[in-house]
């Protein structure tokens, strides 16, 4: 019998294996979505990140902090992208009646046009995924991912506390 190598992790429990498989699957999906989105956005002069932020405020203006919460990234990251979008005329800041200092980010006509130009590629990808998964399978995938997202939102940011040093 061989002894474990020094510093080797103990074997994962079945529930840990599920978490590992889930995390690796989500990381892989994120990479694929970013790569495909970048390619689609590049065709209309955007990046995936620009497209994501514009899409977040397409239906209604929102403060940068709200966009960041929706996207699950830092406010500073969204602020940098928002500033570039404003500089390029794709978005603009507007007064926020609910908060004096937190301006609303909203899409300009030029930004809305860029989003419209993304639509054919977006529709093509949606149709391709529907063909791969089936209508009900696609809808179930969305439901499962929304449940996983809500479950992760319920986990406190500081969870779990690091183990005490020996």
C-alpha cells in the first residue's frame, strides 16, 4: 500500500464531488460563453463585456452598482466598462431621481443600434442551443442555472470561514 504524497488532499466526499463537477462545468461554460460572445460582439465593434453591460441597461437605465450585482462582478469592473461605453457614445450617464450621487447608466441610440446588430448572432446561438438541448431541455437548463444562482446568492461572501491553523 502506498502512502499519500505529502500535502495531498484527502479524498472528496460524494457531495464534494458534485460541487467540484458543478464548479468545473460552470467555469467551462463561462469560458465558452465569453469566447462565443466575444466573437459575436466583435462583428459589430463591441467586446463581450461591453455587450453584457449594454444589455443590462437596454430595457431600463440602472446605476453601475446594480449592473454589477446583476452580473456578479465588482462595481469597479462595471464602472470601467461604463466609462468606456460613455466615452464611445454607446451609453450615457443620467440623473438618478432615487440617488443624487449614483448616476444611471443608459443606452444611447448608437448603443441600441449596436445591440440590434448583435441580435442575429444571438438568435442563431439560441436556436443552435435549442436544437442541441430541445425546447424543454433548454428551458430546464435555464431553471436549473437560475436555482443554482439563487442558492449561491444565499451563501454569505465569507463562507466558509478558513480553518484555524494547527
